C-alpha cells in the first residue's frame, strides 16, 4: 500500500476547510498565502487520493460544546513546535492551540464525544514528532467573561 505524506501546507488547507468548508478557493488562498491555482490543485489532489472524502453541512447544534472537553499541556523538544502546531490544527478534535511560557510549551483545548475518543486523540497527539511530555485536565465547567 502506497503511503501518501500530507505536508504542512496540506494540513493547513485541511484545517481551514474544517473551519469553513464553504470558503471559496480565493478566500482559502488569501488565508493561507497561496496562489488560487495552488489551492485548487491541492484540493483536487487531496480528493483524488481520498484524503478529503467530502464536504458536509454543520448546523448550530453541531457547533454546541462537545460533552468531553480537556486541556492538554504539551512539552516539546524545541525544534518541532511549528510542525506540531500545524499537525494539531489539522485535527478535528482540536479546538485551539496556545503557545505558553513556563513549564509547558503548548496548551491544546480538545473537544470530543466520549472518553474513549479523548483517549484516542491524546495518544495520537503524544505520537507527534517533538512531543516529549504532556499533562491533561478534563474541563468540568466553563464560565466566560460578560456572559
């Protein structure tokens, strides 16, 4: 079986499409700093290889908070942080990635449907090149300023 490598640009494109699957090629090109022809060719190639298998509609209910949420603090070996962030942002379960000071290099907010999903995603993140350590905390409740 031939293994296809998804480079950082493909990961960024997939992440942008996950955020807005209705974005035009022009909008995607502008957001990613690429030529329209490049974006169009990459989307067509990703679809032909089966990396992108379709587009879907999200309703307001779909965007409701995931029932299982977690903050995962990640320690990096120093040189792979940019690539790791790109890979993280390409994952549907990743809500946000924050660069931090102090003990941890990154804080990743995760949202999933089940604890089993969370376990799977955390194991996947731990396999990302450059990740050396992690600590995770389940989010029990969230309060937002002004709400």
